[in-house]
C-alpha cells in the first residue's frame, strides 16, 4: 500500500467510526420523538396524572423537575464557583490542593446511586430534612459540583494572565482583579459548566430516589420541605411499576425529559458562542 | 532637581539566579529615564521591581532599598496595592481589556473608588483620554470595544488607563515595540508631554528612541548597571568601553 492509500484508508476508518458514534444518539432521539410526539398535548403538559397514572398528564413531575433544577442551581453554584476561584487563583500547588483536586476528580466518578444513599443518610436523616425538595436539591447539588468546578476552573485559568497583571498594576487588589476582570471574562465558560451540570441533574433518577421523589403525588408541593414528583423517577415508575401503562405516555414522558435536558444543553451552547463573540482576545 | 526614586544597593534574585547586582540609580522627578541593554540584561526585571510586580513570581527575592519620595517601597509595612496605584505601568504589547474604551479608562478609578458612575467619572475619563492625546480620536466611540482601535490608539488607551488612577510615576516596558513608526512617534511625543506631570521610566531596545525621548539613560549589562548619565552625554561620550561597544555596534 502506498502512503497515499494508507492516508485514504485512515480517513475512511475515522469517518466511519465518527458516524458510528453519532448513530445511537440519532436513534435514541428519533425513536423517542417518533413514539412520544403523538401523545404530546397541552393537556399532557398541564394536567396531573389520573387513573393510577394511566391517563392524564405529567404536570406535577415537570414542575418537580423544574423546582429541583432551580434548587440544584442554588445549592451547587455558589459553592462550586467559590471552589473554582480558590483552586484557580489562590490554591497554588500544595499537598492539600492536590488532595482537593483528587477528591473532585473522584467525585465525578462516583455512581449516582451512591449520591442517592449519601443524600438519604446526610440530608434526609442526619439533618432531618425528610424526603423533601431541599434534600433532593442538595444531593443533586453535590452531584453537579465536580463538573461545574472543573469547567469553571478551566474558564478562569483561560483568562489571559496579562489582564490580571494590568489590573494589579493599576492598584486593584487581587480580589478586585478576580471580581472585575477575571470573572466577567470567564463567565461564558462558567455558565456553560453550570448549565451542563444542571442538564445532568435534571435527568438523574438515582439521587432523587430516596431523597425527594414521590411515587404518585398529584398535588403540588407547598414548601421546599415537601416531596414532589420528578420526571426521571416518574418515567422509571410508569415504565416498570405500573401494569397496563400505555406505551405512548411512557414515550411522551421520555420526550419531555429529553427536551428539557436538550434545551439546557442548547442554551449552554448559545450562551457560550454569544459571549465568546462579544469578548475576544 | 528632585530625585523621585532613589535605588540603593538593590539586588534581585530569581531563586539562586541573581538578576540584578548592586543597583544604584537616581530617578529624577518629571524627567524621562531610559534603560537600555541587550535582552536578558535585567532592565525589565528592574522596571518591575519599581512597582513590585515581581513579588508574584515564586522564589523571587529583593535586597537593598528603593526609596520613593524617601520611603522604602520594600518596607514590610508598605501596602503594595497602594504603591501600584502611585507607580503605574504600560506594557510591551498594547493590552486593553476586552471592554469599551470608556470602561478601560474607568476601570482603575472605579476599583479604587475615586469616582462613581456619572458625571464625575465621565470627566475623569475625558481628562485621562486627553492626557493620552487620544480624546479627539475616540470621543464619539467611547462605547466601542477597545479592541477595534488600531495598535497605536490601543497603546495610548493603555496610557490613559494608567494615568486615570493619577500615579506619580509611569513605568513603560518597551511601549513601542509592537507599533509601527508613525504610532511610535505619536507615543514618543506623548511621553514628552507626560513628563511635565509624571516621572517616567522607560525600558527600550531601541537606542534611537532612548536618545530621542529621554533625559537620562542607564545601560544595563548582565544584571549590572554599567553606566548612568545624561542621555546626551551617554550617547555622545560614553565613559565605559562596554557602553561604547554596545551603542556603536547597534548603530552600524
């Protein structure tokens, strides 16, 4: 084989492999849309389930997932961003920070059911929040921290050193430099990390299983210490626990969940490209 | 004439490497002092010692004294943040923040609490831009991104940003090395004007520039100050053979 032929073969193989990666994604999305779209209606989105969840809509589960996503944001982000600022700007390279970094990497690799059990022990029982939105949001918050911390840290580190130097040379303190130069410039990256973290949190089932999710609760939660239904768990329930469940409701529920997660990812991408275009260096 | 900055037996180390050896330099108030010498001779290190920008480098260490208005800036009691407000800096590459022209100039006064938004700040921004001979070119595009200005304008914007915090001294680290000859001339003219109000120390690779703009010149070689005198004298009749070799070698 000549070198040119080898080159062509390599390109062909790589292209095929890339296509193979894309196929499952398209299939999953395609199948869910194909089967879920017909049963999707305004009533489905705005009515509570009836007749043992075999009829009616999924409004409480949608609302629950939205509430949990917001709660996750509140629980995770101040802490994650503070941690990212510390690691990127203050920590340096010491034994302690190496441990912290290792902990964050490992946190990302922990199976989500373990987060669920941790949340049960820590927030539901030890802190006595009970099975509640607070407990679920805190559990999901911890789950999102690794991805938010690492993307935020990367975004902060990618701000040119020169901006810091100039800011300091003008008599700004280190904190003012971070607050007024580094963070605004790192914001697109940080927001991307936040939204990707939220997308992950919105779709998780195991962490909310013991901490917040209700099997069947058509009433809406009245406070953050109430239980709520949530889409991923609802999907799990109607797919495995309810006999005689119409297939199209299952698919429509999956479709709604998929749309929420996909739209979060889409927003993340848009925010990033928009803010990138505005700030260039 | 008053000495603004008095450098006394100043040594500087990066770890074990001694970058500056026994510096003694008087820097005259409202004059331009140029520092010349080959790359790696320590002139930039010296410049950054004057506003303690080297402090952030791990393993860096200073010995000796640098007196600003008679007070040692390496005294442990000195507030570095305040010092840097008094000794501003302009860098080699024009490096405006990726913000509007206005916000670039307003950044310093804002974080230092010198003026709030509104008319006082507008006034401050205008004064600084006028001071940097840039006002007429940008007065109608203050909200434009600073990155849309040409390199010469960007560098003058950086100068405006520096003088906005009302420093006594301006340090310039090869401020024209990224500029074309026309922009270089405009910055040099500006330096002469600025010298009426500020004390200026400039590091430059360009000996003609040192000869054109400065009142005093110091020649650095391998971390030592070989010669320091009035610019005319240094270029016309250098005392040290090394200085002469350097300036004539570069001229040819």
